[in-house]
């Protein structure tokens, strides 16, 4: 994916100054991981979307995940999946920013529940009340590739609750791309075209290695 993006960047730069303002903006789009019944009863869920792999593991205390058409149970009392789910770990194969999640189902919530995601240095606390639908993370913090995010769910006083996520959305953290900061004179455009071509060839060689 990175190589493909580099090629696109080179191509755009080659064709003139008009696109420079676009290149300086962060154009990364959110990547959505969707959970469904195929994920149920797995001790580790692995999903790859747009070249980013999400791994969810270490479910406590159940040992495996309960997932149905409403999504993955991120907080679940014993009435719903036999054994409570109170915590688990998430990792992403490349650097991302936590963006949002979609709640597919809730039941028996009392308004005293909370969800905490932390990578050790940053955290996001998701407080009740929860409703179904898309919800931005309270703190959209960034995590490095492979860094463990600990998820902890708090039931509050009553523990017969369930919250299911039908999806989680993250945004790739863009890697700085060396882009010229000055708009080239028309007379130097030919040179840029040549350099751009060389750059593409170089990247293609790397791709073949
Ligand atoms: Ca309850
Ligand atoms: Ca509760």
C-alpha cells in the first residue's frame, strides 16, 4: 500500500503545481473493520482491510469472543455469553488513529457503564449513556504498529449488561512523503517529468525485491 501511495504521489507531483495544495493535506480515509457471526467463538480475531490487519485477543474472562449479527460483545455479562467479557487487547499492523466505533446492540444498560482503551501513554474513556449507532472515540489517540491497546469494560453496579460493536473505524497515520515545497517554473517541468520517471522506476525495483 505504501509503495502504491508513493507512486501516486510522484505521478501527481510530476503533473504540476495545481495539485500541491492537495498533497499537503491529510487525505487519509478511515478504514472500517466489521464484525459478524463468522468471528464468534474465536480466541483471536484477525481481520485485514485496506492492508491494515487488526488483531483482537486475550478475552477476559471468557477466553473467546462472542459475536453475532449485531457485532462483537465488548462488554457482556453472563446472561449473554455464558461467561463475562470484561477486557481484551487490540493491535493494528500499522500506525493508526482510533477514530470511531459503531454500536450494533445494547441491552440492560443502567447508565453506569464505561469502556476504557489505553496504549499505556494515551487513553480514551467512553462513558455512559451508550446508544446504538456511530460514535467517535472520546480521545482519538494514535497507536504505533503492533502496539497493544488494552480494552477494559466496566459494568457498574449491575453486571447483566451487553454492548456490541458492529464495527471499529481507524484512520491510517500518514507517513511523511518527500514532496517539493516550491512550485516549479514551466521550464523545469520537463526535468521534473524525467526525475519523476526515475523515481517510479526506483520504486518499482524496490517492489520487485
Ligand atoms: Ca444492567
Ligand atoms: Ca451496569
